[in-house]
């Protein structure tokens, strides 16, 4: 069987066609407990989340704020590894139908072996990858054919400081969505966005990019979700979700998700 024909469902593309603002949730694999990955996936799908980003824990998560850093270190202490995560996800696809994206740093991918990592992603049904420290130029020069061979969509980040020229390059190289970082700071919940952030969201919207944008960093509640999605296709919630499961466990997922949008 030709590898390119093995994955026929564009789950991310289908999600982008849904009505309403898209909600993407990030959580760290192996947190709070090592075996919580599948129960969290099930609960998120049941509560109507549109996309799930599974964080691959790393010992030095530079772009992450204290909440995600702490969850990453706890997951590593719990024994989470790339191999264990793939083992947990094996056979999940008959049950979990929404897009699954792995988010992490490139070092664990290199350690695992880039092609071996991509092959495992295809086998377990991963739809895309977010690797903030893999530059567009290196991806295009060295890795794009491998990612595409295994049906993986690469999702790039832009920030308020990203030039219009570079945003156009990222848009041209993408075929899923663009991760629009709300500010130049690390991840973490905020009470609301400043006027400069709203003007940035509007500026990107007016560029009429071919890929939809989903906002990440600083979204924690219904207000910030609404503000982030005024000009974008959806928003990602990570730190606030991890804080919620830290305090309330898996049983607290449904009330939290239901509080985010009408």
C-alpha cells in the first residue's frame, strides 16, 4: 500500500469547516498521572472540543509558562516517554474522531529519529505537529518530504513581531492552520487582552491568509476565548485547562469546557 494513500481523512480540514468558533485544548501527556492520556482524550471529545493538542513533555520547555513547565516536569517524573505516549495512543482512532496534534520540542523527535517518529504518528492517527523550535527554513530544507510522506501537517507559529513577509512564507508552506501566538511572552492564563493584541489579531485577519488562524497563549475563560476568536477561527487553551485538572481532576473537565462558550 502506498504510504500517501494510507491516511485519507483530513480531520483538521474537516474541523475548519465546522460552524462557530473552534476550541482547541492542550494538555501534557502523562499528567496528572501517567495513564491519564486516554481518559482525558475521551472526556474532551465527549464535551465537544474541536481539536486536541497533546503535549510531549520535555525537560527544558522554554516557550512555556510555569503551569505547563510544572506539568511537563511532573509527567517526566511519572515516567512519560515518547514511546509510552505512542503505546497509549495505539488503537485510539476507532474511539477518538477529532483531530489530534502533537506539540512539543524538536529534541525528543530527533532523539526518537525523525522518520521513525513520523511513522509512529501515522500509525496511531496523529494529524499534525507543532514544534515551535523547528524553523520553517530547516523544515522545508530537511524534513518536509518526510512529514508529508506520513500525512502529517506541520503547524507554524507567528507572533506580533513576525514580519508580514515571513507570515506570507509560513502561510504558503502551511495547509492546516496558523498558530497565532497572542503575545511575545510565555504561555499562561490572562484576564483579558490589551488593545495592542486585538489590533494584532485584526491586522492578521485583514491579510486574508489562505490558512485559518487559531490563537494561543493567554486564553483562560469565556471572555478571553470570545476576544481571541473575534478575528480568528478559534483559540487554544492550555495553562488554564492544566490548572483545572490539577485542582479538579478529570471529573472537572466537563464543567470547565462548558464554561468557555455558550
